[in-house]
């Protein structure tokens, strides 16, 4: 019988932009047959960690604040030390995404923090395998992976626009693709 995979998308979003990205990750996860995804707000996850034990994969999402993860997401990370002590999340699939207002914005620091966190838990980190977009004279902001990330999915949201306007469709499509990649990796890891 084909196994069913369960993936949680644990995210923090102060003003809604990273939530849009999280929703695209969820749509990508859910597009893969045999995989069920769910959004879990980071503060709620920190308050009740046990439901995460049952999941096969976790995708971490945070805005980049001051060059790294937000305090809202860090609270979840620190609360998870109880699970670290038990090795409860060992061998789950993991990935991460982040969003910020600047093109670079030091977003790599956020994904690095998440990948180290996943490694501490003994999780299996899945990077983004899309080639970098918008890095040649033929490129544009409409390219997938226009941020040129490898560690996870990045998005950029204009500082003066709400989450109904930004990030771009290309960033949402990049997140969708990444969600499907993590779902497929989870199925392969389980079988
Ligand atoms: C406290 C704080 C720190 C921020 N630091 C950065 C930063 O280091 N780099 C950047 O590009 N944008 C930074 N921003 C902008 C946010 O990353 C951006 O507005 C993002 O879209 C917010 O996502 P959210 O709506 O999910 O909270 C910062 C915003 C706040 C509130």
C-alpha cells in the first residue's frame, strides 16, 4: 500500500507577507498525490509541540528580521529543545523559506539558521534545486527563483505594499515548486 505523508509548514509572519509564501508552499505540498500538508503558526506550534511528532516533514518559514529569523520563529525553535532532548524529530524531512523587503536583505542568514536548527534535530534538509533566475540579460523578475537561492525558497515583498500585492507571482510559484519538491522528497524518504 502506498504510504501517506504528512507535512507541517511552521511559519511566523508579522504582517502577512510570509504567510502568503507559506500558503504557496502548502499548495505545492498538497499538489503531490499521497501528501497532506497543513499550516501551523509558529507561536501555536511552540505552545503545543506534540502534534509535530506525528509529521513526516516540516517546512520552516520566517520573515527575515535584522538579517535572521524573527523573534516569533525563534520562540518556536527554543521551545523545541524539549523535542531535541528526546530526538523526537530525527529523520524528518526539513526545508525552509523566507521573505524580506530588500532584494538581498541578508535572507541567507535566515535559511542558514533554519538549516542548522534542522541539523541539530537530526532532520534531513532539502534545498531548492531550481537554477537561479533573473541573472542574465534575458532574465526578469518573472523568473522562478529570481532571488537565486539554493538553501531554500526566498521571496521579496515591497516595503510599502500589503500582502495582497506582494511578493510577486514568481516568488509564489517558486514557493509552490519548493513545496512540491519537499513533498516528493518526503515520499521517497519514507518508501
Ligand atoms: C523588525 C524588522 C526587521 C527587518 N529586517 C529586515 C532585514 O534584515 N532585511 C530586509 O530585507 N527586510 C527586513 N525587514 C522587512 C521585512 O522582512 C519585510 O517587511 C517582510 O515582508 C515582512 O514579512 P511579514 O509580513 O511576514 O512579517 C524587517 C522588518 C521588520 C519589522
